[in-house]
């Protein structure tokens, strides 16, 4: 008997039942950093002599995800978080890891914690997307474009096709042509050389269509944010990478460097109206 047959009999069904059933692997996943306190707070804080100045708090993050407001309020942009862990290691009184893979949001502003966006504004965005994609329910086709990624997100997208995640069970399939695509998955920081292919792919998709920015690079540029494209001749006149939001209209934002397959799957189900955005991931 083939060893693969024996292995199949031994392991049984390995495909996740999520979202129909909870999956501990998805729920326990370490998400982007988040805020647990304030620089002036006492809970879990260091002695007064060890509290760093506000400017040093912002300097912890290599991507500039941490900022300090006029009233000394700390904000953290999860869309710029590359999960390096520097903020959690140096200031555990202020920062910790979020839990769970359901991190996709419908607006870029929702990735900034604490968010300044109201629930009413988010409800309008959700309703508009639901109305536009009402036809995308039974069979959904994806087209992926690499707009200058490091390859990490591509591995996570490929994992969606393996027996563990098996997105085909949910009626989601990859397609080789934008003419058949309903959802555009974009990875990478938005390199200058990929701007035209990305725009052509988007233009070639039929309506209604949805764009998902997959990973911190696609959301904000990540470590490349603000870095100029030197080009072949070493010229630095072109604008630095800042993600794909300025190139195509993004409907769903997925932070992570890279986001795990469950996060991408969550974003896909949010995009086609089968799940609500946010940690709860409640069915509609």
C-alpha cells in the first residue's frame, strides 16, 4: 500500500472547518502589535526614572508606526507594523501582541489604534461594499498581482490551496486572467515597475470587483515606505514606495508581515460578504 494512502488513513481529514467551526490555530495566532496603556500610565509601567521621553517611544519602531499626539497620546499604525517586536520588548507597559488572525479591515483608518473612525462611518463603508458585491456569493475567482513583494505573502497565498485551508471548499478559486476575476489580491509595496501592470489588471476585471491589499508592504510600504526607487541609473527622483492604496482603490486591508493564510482567508470572506470585518468575524 502506498505510504501516502497510509498517511491519509492515519491523519484523517486535516482540512479546517473554519469559519463554520472555531479553529484554535486561527484564534491563537499572534497578530500585529497593539497598545495596552499610555506613557503616563502606572499599570505595568516602569519606575519614573526608566520612562523614556515621548520622542524615544516613537523612535522604537523602524517603520514609524508609533506616533505621539499633542496630549502625549500614543497611537500605533498596525498597517505599518512588520511584527519585529521592538515595541513589545522595550515597552511592555505600552505595547503587546494582538491575538487572532481576523485582522482585516474595510478602511485604512481602522488599522490605527486607537482609531479615530466612528462606527457610523464604518457602517456606511460596509453597506456600500455589500451592495456592490451582492452577486459574489457562490463562485468567486481571484487574480493575484505581485507589486514588488519579497515573496513571503506569496507563500501564504499558495498555502490557501493546500489540504489544510482548501479555499475551493468555500467556492473560491484562482484564475489566470483578470477577465474572469472578481477579487484582486495585491502584494508588495507598489514598485514603480509594477504600477502599469497593476492598473491594467484592475482595468481588465469586470464589475463588480474587489481589491485586497495583502500584507504590510501592500498596505503602507513597510520597511520601504519613503524609500526612493533608485532605478537602473541610480536616480532617486521617483517617489518612495507607500503601498498600493494610491494606485488602485482598496476595499479590504490585511496587515501582517506576512499575514497568515487564515488572515487572507478572513479578508476574502469579508470582501464577498460572508463575514464581517474585525476581530469578532461575525457572520452576516
